[in-house]
């Protein structure tokens, strides 16, 4: 039986995980680019990423590009599996009569 | 946690919307920009050289140099947004291919004795790199490498009088694949 993951089910985190799981395993996306794509504020996105990182679902990498700090975000294998399970749980609920 | 079917449906809708938006972002970071750039350069160089190779030798070299600078700019721009891990083995393989292709084989073969042969040889070396890229990354690079290499060889060996037309088709293949990748890939 699938279970819903409270850490993922929050609306913004659902969108974050859905977006990140579209990347290939070795790809990561810029924080600002993700923020603009999802329509979130810096603080909002940062808080949700901290929650997901704490669960081990995403990896956050801080680096410098042309001497400017940049943050890149990627999904971990555990996060990809957790999201897949969460989606299957949602589909199971929808399939119930 | 328990949720209603309506909430589950809404959540799945949000997921699909987010996936769709991200797929559009990812599509902007595939290889189509490089294919459009080098397909256009290839077409222009083919047209110029088909017209008068001796007259446009320097011009085509400058166009190619501009293309290399534009490629570097695209790499820098794309890596600011979506990055892949740089696979040093892939870079080493491509570097080896280019060193052997441009540095070793011409000596082994006793030199390249015509401008057309030199042009065809240079393009075939790059198509080897595309094939490697297709094995390593997305397979459309592999097909480009094979198809364009076949066009170059067909033009050089079978239809030498129409070589530049075949070369132009090679450039058009790059250009067309760029549109396919941008509009239809993943």
C-alpha cells in the first residue's frame, strides 16, 4: 500500500519535486531559474528546499560563477524514489471507488 | 495522512503543470543552439566554397572562428542555468579523436592534397565526435554523426562534382535536427 509523504505533499514542495525529477540524474538547476519557473520568492523557495534537503530528497550545491555566488539544486535518488511513491499513492487514491 | 480524491486530483494536476513547465526549461538547454549555429555556418561555408574555394578560404576560416567563440558563449550561458556534471572521460575521448584526426592521420595518409579533401576530412573528424557524444549522451548526436558522415563521404567519393551540395545538406541536417530537438525532444 502506498503512503503519502507529508514532506512532499505541501503544494510548493510538490511542484519543486515534480520539476526536479524531470532533470537527468547528473543535471542540476540554478536556484534563481527554479524560483522564476515555479513562481516562488527567494525565502519561500529557500525554506522548502531546506525541508527537502533535510529529508535527503534533494542536494543543494553552492558555487561561484564569474565571482558571483550561485546555488544549484538537484534531486537525489532517494528523493526521486520518494516522489515516485508519492505520485503512485495519489493515483491509487484517485482510482478508489 | 488522508486526503480526498479531489485533493489527489488537484495535486496530480499541479505535478503535471510543474513537469510541463520544467520540460520547456530543459528543452532550452539541449543541443539545438549548437546545431543551429554550426548548421548555419556549415551551409554558409558550403555555399561560399562551392562558389569559389580559393577566393573564400580566409573568409570561411573567420566564420568558423566566430562560430567557435559563439559556441563558448552558449556554453557559458547555459551552464549558468542548468548544469550537467562534466565527464572528463568524454572530454578525453573527444580530445584524443581530434588529436589523432588532425595531427596523426594526415601524416599517416601522406597528407591531404586538395581543399575539398581537407574540408571533408575535417568534417568527418567532427562527426566522429558527434557519434561519441551520441553514445555518451542523447542519441540524436549519434544519428547526426552517422548521417552527415555518410553525406560527406557520398559527396567526396561518389559525386565529387556536387560535393558542396552534399556538404550543404550536412549543414541542413544539423539545422533541422536543432529544430527537432528544440520542439519535440523529451
